[in-house]
C-alpha cells in the first residue's frame, strides 16, 4: 500500500524514518474520533525497560480485542526531547510488532499533541 511507504523523518513523522506514518485521512478520522480510539496508555513515570514491556502488552491486548486505533501518551520530556517520546516510535517499528502496528503519528493537540501518539492497528485476520 502506498500509504505504508517509509518516511524520511519530519515533524509529521514522529518515527524520524523508523517506520511509517498513519495515512492522512485515517489520522484525521482518528483525531476527530470518527474512528474510535479503542484504548489509551500513559507511560509517564515509567523507565525505558518497563515502558517498553507495558507498551508491547498493551498493543497485543488492544489488537486482540479488535481495536483499530489507540493513543499512547509519552509526555514531551523536560526540554521536549524526552527519552520515552524518542524511543517509543523505535519500539513500535520493531519487526515483532509488524503484524499489529499499521502506522503512527503525533496526536492532535486535544489528545496530547507532540506528547502523545496515535497508533493505527492492523485488522486481525479472520479465523
């Protein structure tokens, strides 16, 4: 699919080239909650190791329950470059999550802006 092309890293691509952004129309539907945000996860206060494990279990549960979009709150960090904000896109681009994660993008301001990410999830195979 053309919308899954790898990004080159930009303000609209929180992955910095580490994956692919959500297709613009789908992101707009998520931001306006026409595509519901099935679950939310707040990673504030967690260290990197714990945050990664919590995130991976959260995504597996959300995908298993059939959610198509979730919100992950990382915070911005002290100077806008927090470690969770920086590392979360890398974790989401991991090959063992490729069957779950369709794309990610910075959230709209009313959902946390640059301190949060929309994560689009792939459909679960039937059967």
